[in-house]
C-alpha cells in the first residue's frame, strides 16, 4: 500500500514512499484495448468537467494530462464530506472519499466517451474491488462521478457495452456515484507525476500507463 510522510527541510516539502519491494505495478487486467463507445453525448459548450476515481490519483492525473483536448487535470477527493477531504483522513479508508481527478476538457476535441475509453483501457483495472495495483482500501476504488445527466447516460451505456463485450476476464466492479463536491488535494499532490518522473512509485505503476496511452491511442495522445 502506498504511504507518504512529510519532512520539512529548509522550507521544502519532501515526499517519501514506503512500499514493499515486491509490490506489483500492473494489475491483472492492465492495458485492455476497450472498444469505441457506441453512445456519445452532444457537444454542449467550450469546456466540460468530468471526475474519475481510479486508484492513486497521481497516475490518473498523469494519464489525462497527456490526452489531447484536456485543459487541466486536478487531483483530489470525491464521495465524502468536506471535513474529511485531507490526505491523512482519506488514507484511513473510512471517510467515504475516493482519490479522484477532475478533468476539464474541450468536448469539441475529445469527448466524454473518449475519456471513458482512455480510463478503461489504460488508467484503471475495473475488475478489482477497492484496490488498484499495490494500493488497497475503499479510497482506491474505481468510480465514475458524472457531472451531468448526459455524462451519466454515456457512462451507463459504456459499462453495459463493456460487460457485453466480455473484454475483461472478470466482472466489472466500477461504480457510478454521485458527489456534490470535488475537493482538490494538497498542493504537493498536484502534477506529481510530471514533477517526479523518477519517483519509484511513478516508474513502476504510472509511467507504463502513459506509455500504453501513447502506443494504443496515438490519436488521443500528446507528449
């Protein structure tokens, strides 16, 4: 399980990961070429917001940062109450929050359906309950937080499509959830992958996801 500690030194915040050397980065259903969604939503404006939970938010944010048409990706918490939206509390697995990422995107360049395909292909393993790679706990669950009725319609249709396709060898456990608010995570979590490309957790668990996006979906990938 990923854990972080905070050490102040000369005004600089230092992150350290404590992980077993035997931790496995890729899960059983890693990097599945999910089908093109059969249901999409009409373009409704210049920008749209989507929220995804798919395990540690470092990698989720890191992948979506490399998708064409994404204006920003922000790590944070969704599903629980405001007072519990801190890393220390969410890490207990008792707050109802999931580590999540808010994606702001241009629907004329990349659709919500496209983002779902990226999510299910390379971001998260939708067949593991409350676990992703080496991380375990309800805060690491896979969940979609639709921000509109149109998004929910597309998400439900795509989950049905994926189930019918039998592309995954095990049942999909990703849930559609509703949350009133998204709470941005602490500053040291933002852009963590971009700022720390050689961090062991990133190298083992998250960099392969970005590489898979580049290889599998070159139309959507940006460096």
